[in-house]
C-alpha cells in the first residue's frame, strides 16, 4: 500500500477515534512500505534510472517518514 493511501487511512481512523491497535497496524504498514521504497530506490540509483523516477520515489519515502513521525508523536490518554 502506498504511503499516501496509508496517510489517508490514518487520517480517517483519527477522525473516527484511533485505537492503539489501529495506530500500530498502520505504523507497521508504513515502515514496510518505506523499507520497500528504500530498496527500490537503491536499485534505481545503481541502475542509473531516470532522475524523475528517483525523485518521485524519494518523495514517497519522505511522506512515509513524516507519517511514521506523526504516529510516534501520538499521546495516549
């Protein structure tokens, strides 16, 4: 699942009332997505792929990392 889709899912869950279990599920999904993007990025860099593809993938990684930070900063009440 893309980082953008995961961010949307996270935002929707927050509106409904995010549970710890759901936050953890989304967090793990985002971590997996970012790890896969990093692996793909390394392959693109080594194959000297198109710079636009590389930049686009870097944007996805940045978006995922922001979501990870947002989830890490949640406070339980």
